[in-house]
């Protein structure tokens, strides 16, 4: 008997052994006994899962991972279709890993769904899913009006090709090797496409907010605005560093079960990791801390909503974001009035005590009305009126500036300056904003004015990024 020792993914020695006919017969008998045992205990259909890997060596780290992937597909199918899995058993003999799943459901439907799993991709051809009803009768493809499984290399039935010896064994093994490579590549992606899309939209939103020009007082492609410690390239580095954080927030929302409020602490932990990565990338400069909180909640809300029902509307995402942050003002800000605070207050906490402004916490808990009523409608309309993406974003920025209680401005300059900024923005919008030549001139002039007065509407910038993110979700 040939025996090879290799290391599995955990660095543990793993034996690859060729199996004998005796091994095969004994394993088949043990599997039949296990199938009968689960049917007898649960009085339900069962799915028997094996890996369809030709060759003398059947058990390997790859085949075991492949088996677990097949069982994961069955679990997902059961959740989606309302079938109840009552027990799972795994076995790892030399003849190849096996699993038996007792599952309550119509056996014909189970078989059809298992056929769908077997035909779902290149490496899925290596899954072998047999369905037995509660009486032990094995269901066949042909009996359900489906064709037999095809050969690895051609479209002929696999049984026929095997009987005729239509293909060289090395060609078959090469094909199996390619399928295993496909499986290894797929294993690097643990999340569905929706999660990746949502994470990438969040990064795109960060980059677009930094790129739109002119952005009065903010970092853009022309200048650093009212900032001495950062520029456009700092934002590129920061946004890139936060890509993983946005993906994790989307993943957290996608996999969340239970009360939506319970998702917030998870997102905050992910956000803290993201802040550290951001500060490392920027050399300690805080470029987007507030945006991590805002976009983190929105990406999670979008992923959560998408899993429940694809094609979700922006207002529904905002409602879910409000539910995630429900009670945050009462928990975190209201006690400050009674002196129930740490000795070191954050800027947002100080502003709440001084002005009663709830900041981004209050915005999110209220369903972000500035985006719902101004940001998204204005951006959508501006694009429909023919503005370029850059100009539509600048126009939306100015519209948001008319209503947002920007805590960055409030913290640096006080309420009087904030009200002046809002009035300046209202005047520019009344002149047409980016939709008119006069409005464009005034926006450029406001940029210089804000730079000279050290005014940076950072809160408005965060809401612009969030607006564009929601625009992408509706556009998808």
C-alpha cells in the first residue's frame, strides 16, 4: 500500500493512502448501516454525501474540505426552502469522506435541489449527493425526468463513458485536478457576491466624496481645503485601508440574526479595528473616523436587507439603520445632562451638552433625514438633469450643507458660524448651484473663503459619501 505524508492546512501531518477493494467494500457496508440507522431514528429522508474523485487515493485534505462544502450547500438549501435538518453524521474512512444528513422534507423536492447543487459549478461536479426516502428507496435523476450525470470530459452519460473506457485515465485526473483548483480558488471567497458588492460600494463612496471638486473647505483634487495635515492622497490611503472594514461590516449585517440593536456593538468592534488601520495608513491622521461609523451601519443595514429581500430601496435601508441604532441617543447622550459621563468627553458629547445637538448618532437613529429628504433626491435629480457625476456630487454637497448641523464646524467655530455657512449654502443653491454658471462661480469662491477661515464641513462630507453609497444600492 502506498502511503504519503503531507501537511494539511493546520500544519498537521496527513496520510494519503491508496485503498484496496476490501477497504471499499467495508466502507460501503458501514455507510449503508449509517444510512439505515438515521432513517430508523428519525423516520425522515436522508441525503448521503460523498466526493466523486477518481483514482486510488480517496481521502485527502482537499476531499474533506470538498465534503464540508457540499454539506454547507445542503444547509443553505434547507434554510432557503424551509427543510429541517434533524441530524448530521460525518465519517472519514480511507475510501473518502462521507456525511449523512437526516432532513425533513419531500424527498422528490430534496432530490431536485440536490441535482441543482451538483450542477452549480465546476467543482460541484465532484459532489455526489444521493437521496433516500424514509423507506430507504433511492431516488434517481431519470425517475424525476432529469438526465443522468454527464462525464467529466464530455456530455455523454458518465456511466456510458466509464463502461466504454472513452477517455484516458490521465485526462480524467487532469480534469479533476482543474476542478479541485477551482474549488481552492472559490474557498478564498467566504461571502456571497452581495457582500462584496456592498463593501466595494462603500469604498467607492469614500473615494468619490474625496474626489469631487470643488468641495468648499474640504480635501479635493485641487487642494487640501481647510486642512494642514492631510491631502487627496491621504484620503486615497485611508479609504484603501478601510476596504476590509467595510467588507466586514457588510458581512456582519449579512450573517446577523436576532434583534437589530444587537448588531451595533458588533459593528463598533469592527469599526475600532478599522480606525486603527486608518490611523496606521495615514500616519496618525484622522481622516474618516465619523464616516466609519456612518458607512459601517449603512453597509450592514444594506447587507441585512439584501439577504431578506434582494432589490431593497434606499428608504428601507435607512429604516434598518435607524433600527440598528435605536436608543443610542438616550443611552449615550441623555445621561450626560445628569453628569453621568466619563471625565474625558468626546467632541460630540461636549456639543450635546452645549447645544443639545445629537450629531451623527441622532441622524442615524432618526433614519438620516438629511439624506432621505435632501441628499438622495438632489443627487438623483442632478444626474437626471445632465450634470456629470463630479458636478452632481458637488451640487448635493451644497444642498446638504443648507440643513446639516455639521458638528465639525460647530466644534471648531460655534453656532454662529454654522448658521452663516448654512445661509451661504442656501444662497448658492438659490442661484442654481452647479446647475448655473453663477452658482459654480460662487462655489469656487466659497472654497477659498472656507480655506481662509479654516472652515471644514466634515460632517456634510460624510453624509455626501453615505448619499452616494445609497445611490449605488438603488442603481444596482
